[in-house]
């Protein structure tokens, strides 16, 4: 069947290539729209002219997306004064985090109430996730390396494949633009935290380049609360991160480009365990977590309407754990991928997407997995088009795994422009998540082993939305209903894992951004019901409601912003007994201020948890109290 579909896609590709060479069309958005997307001067300005590529793999204005999407540009990142990616994303509608003890500690992201392994995270289009756990170590991504983040909510497997049940987060590292210049920043704050970063980038003749390096270190707090887990080590658990990124893009001609990029983030993490299976209270547990990727790409405009991109890439997750400085476990995943993507402009201001992708996942570990590699061959196709007030998006994808077989996914979206500023949207989509190497191939150990007969988890999502957007204000309201079947869970005796559970998650997301003279407002509210459909019990660590509010005021050289973050109560497992327990809701207040000393030099301060609120994201794990961080930066 795969061969037949390959022939059909090849035939379609040839047909559209002929069409593109014989008919002049209106020029579409650039295939690499992220390279040319306006950044804006104020982080709360409504992004009417910003492009997004993640929702469809084809550049399009953010206001035209049929999915509920968010673009966080460079100005927003700088003005937030946040340290890492989780600190920035937790302010978005539909996004929740829990973290086991502060910055750098293991974090899990829930988007629209789905599991943390149901969100696909890409770094410059490259997978950097662990094939053993299925998750991405997003807690190891510092913002000094990041230029832009795109967030697309809902099923996107028909565009990207496995994991994209709750959505996709694509992170772009910094690119070079304009006259070459140096940037640098230093800062220090509570818990002996300190940060230093530097970079150099710009354009010389036909070559754009950028190099960034940063280092962050903190003494932290004790990861586990000794009052709730008295057998854990009560000392402070620090964190240290060193990151490096490099990008280069060379223009061969007006229609042909070559590019390459490198990224490496290494985090040294101190953490706590409950010692429920033995061990001394003085034991010191540490881990080394390294994320890296490299890629090379050729972008080519083959005709007035046909754009092609070929990318070769490798993403790596390398994790090692140590007990009292002696290594006791290691897990390394290597994702090697080749992607050939073609975009053809057709009638009705439309674009056809056709592509092939090959992914090879390899696992190296001191754990003797019964199988250590697999291959995934994928075909994907899509169409976006406008017909007056009507807009259509459709995507189809087939992923064929060498171990469990194939997974077919699709999306059908529709938008109707009621007025120039008001639009209604609706979509239906399917998605899947492949079983991990832990699920399938974990060797028999302590009475547990993997199950090679597992099926992938599968999802069906339906959503409707209403969007209002003008030059100064932007409002979204979306209702979603996601049913996930064949969830992988442990058997009652914890001897293996099987496909048993079904989850249903429905809810409403609201987001608003507005600019009133020198005052900007952003607000987000999510009401959801993530539950096990069989027992009707709520899914762990997910609130039924949460909200965020940001108000910023520009006053000549000063900019001051206040943030409020609220989360309702959540059900969790007791850290010692594993019984269900309810964590109370919380509200946090934060303050961010900066002063422009001159056009390039800026003094900034960020104060989090101003009221020193005592709260928990995960039972038994500490969160940070009131913290202050002061920085000085010189930007390009």
C-alpha cells in the first residue's frame, strides 16, 4: 500500500510541477517565512504581519491560520527576562507545566490536557526527543539561544507525525541579520543565580551568520520537601547549563540558498529521590543532560511557483545519572532525519505541499534493550487555499514504522470570514503517538519488561473557533474535544505495559492581545476537563482552569510589566504512598522592569512570586519562593 501511495504522490507532484511551469501565479509567502517575518517593537503589539510556518509547513500570516497558534518573537523573549523556555511558555493559553524542584529540574508540559509525551517539540525543524521516554528535555533549553517560538495547539500529526496529539512547539535559534554586531548580557540574582551570554552575528555580502554562547548557574533549593519525604536529602540542589548555537545561510543566487546550523545544551542537574528502595539520606544524586543537533539544508526556487527544500539533520538526547559521583545509568537517543519538502503555488491563492521524510532512531544505553533501532518512512501532502471569504486546509500523512507498522493521519480545516476582522474556524483531525523503546523493548528488570505487541496511541480531535483581529487587538476563543484511545499504561501488577485506557479532554481556550497607546495587555484563560473515560477520574497534575494576565506600560526609557498567573486545584499522587491527593490552587504575581540607558544598553530586573507564595506543582517537590534577578544587556 505504501508503494501505491508513493506512486500517487509522485504523480501528483509531477502534475503540479507541470502546472507551475506553465501558469504564472500570485507569489506565495516565503517557504522559510521565519527568515523574513517582522519582529515588531513592542511585545504586546498585535502580530498582524507576523508569519508562521509550523501549522502547515508553509509560511502564512498568523492571522490566517486555522489552528489556535501563537508566535513569540525576539522582542517578547527579551522583554520577559525569563531564563528558560518553560518559564516563557507557561503564560500561554492551553499550556501547563510541572517541574520537580526549580529551574533545570525535570519538567513536563501539558498542552490542552494531554500527556507530556503528546507534544512534539522541534528545534529548527529537528527532533531532539528521547526515544526511550518519548519526551523532550525542554527544561534544558535556555532562552539566550532562542530567536522565536511558534506554538500550534491541537492534532498536527498529519503534518509532522508521532507525538503531535496536543500540539507542536517549534523553537528557532538566532539568525544573523544586518550589519555584524556583538551582543552580550550578564546578570545575577536570588539563590546565587548568575548568567552570562554573548553572541556575534549579521550579514557579510551574501552570507548571514550568528554564533551564541551562554552559561547559567544557580544554587537552587532542595528539590524534595523534607517534611513530605523525610528520607530525602535536604540539601540544596543546584543547576548549571552551558549552551552554544551557530547558524549560517549563504545566498548562491536569487533562487538558491545553502544553510547549516549547530546547537548544544549541556545541563548539570542535582536532584532528590525519596530513597523508597533503600539508600542513605546523605546520598547525592546528579545527572548530565545534553541536547544537541546539527542540520544542513538546500532551499531552491525551481520555478516561479515551485519551492523545494532538502534538509539532512541529526538530533541527540544524551542523559547520564550519577549516585555519589559514580555513573549508574545512561540513555542516549540519536534521531537522524532526511526531509524533502516541496511547495507549489496554485490557483485561488493556494499552495500544495508534497514531501518525503525518513527518520532513523537509535538507542545506546547500559540497559540492554531487546531492540535498539527503528526506521520510519513518511509521506505527507497538504493543501491550503482561499475562495473569497472561505479558506480550506487539508493534510494527509502516512508514517510506516519498521517495528509496529503504519499510522495514517489527516486534517480537514475550514475558515469563513464573516467580516474583514471576524472569522469562524472549524477542523477535524487525527493523530498518533508511537510506543517508546521503554514501552516496547525494555528488558526484564525488577519484574518489569516491555511489550513488543503494543499499538500506537491514537487521537481524534474536533474544534471550532471564533477570531477577531484588527491592527491593535486580537481575540481568540476555541472549543476543542479530543478523544485519545489505546493509551499505554502499566498492568495492575506493574509487570508490563498494555493498551487499555481511553482519555477524553474537552475545553475552551480564550486568548487576547491588545495595544492601547503605550499600554499593552495580554490575557489567556483555559477551562478544560481532562479525564479517564472509563473511570471518569481526572488526569494527574492538570487543572480544570488556569489563567494568565500581563499588563505592560512604556514610559519613555522605562518599561514596566506586571504578570498574574493562576491555576486551579489539581489531582496528583502522594510522593510517598502514591495515593491520590489534591493540590490546592495558587495565584502568583510577578514584576518585570527595564531601563534603556541608551539605544543598545539596557538594565533590567525580574521579580517572581512577589508575595512569596508557598505552592506545589507536583506533590512533595519544592517550588521557588520570592526571587529577584538583575541583568545588564547590550543588544545588536
